[in-house]
C-alpha cells in the first residue's frame, strides 16, 4: 500500500543507511522528493528477479529475504533488515534484478527513483564510493 502520509523524511530519518550521512541537506531533499514510501505485508514480494531495476529500495522497517529462483526452487541468499539497499546492481552492473525480495514481516520500503540516486552519486564522489563499497560487500553470487 502506498503511504500518502509518510512516516519518514530522508533529512531526519533515524534509520537511514550510513552512506546517506555524507549527503548535504539539499541532496537528501532531492532523494526525499523522488521517493515513495510503501507498506508491505508479511509475505508480499518487493521486487522480482528478472524485472527492471528502476528504483533503489531502502528498508527502514521490517525483515526481508533475498532469494533467487531456479527450476521452480528458491535459494535464499540473505535475510536483511533495516539499513539495507536493494537494486544497487542496477547502478554498477545491470539494470535487471538478479534476485527477488519478499517481506518476512510487515515492512516499510522507501522506493527511490534510480535517476535521482544516480544524479546524487554523479556529483558526490564520497557517496558514489560508499555505494560501490556497499554493492561489493553485499553482492550475491548464485
């Protein structure tokens, strides 16, 4: 469900991923203006393997599983909670998601427009380096 009355604001969010701490208030405002806050129920799929990665997904609340599907089987790659970013591979590798994500608990997901994310990374090199480091540390090889 799309949350019209948002619980979080990128500038004051106490649960933002540490890489966002290097952004100026203006850069955080750009991200905030280009995001949707979506409420997912337990069991709902956040993103599907093989789909376009048009957004970077941040999880401020909830627990999700990251998995790949192959021959009607699911292999769980990781269980993630708040402060995790989904879709960074679309910035560095491919614009197609190589894994799926589903909620294991009721969750809130901030869906940030990929173009806004890239705009900030292209002007803030520290932020870009942190994204690349986060991507490398959390890359899944299946």
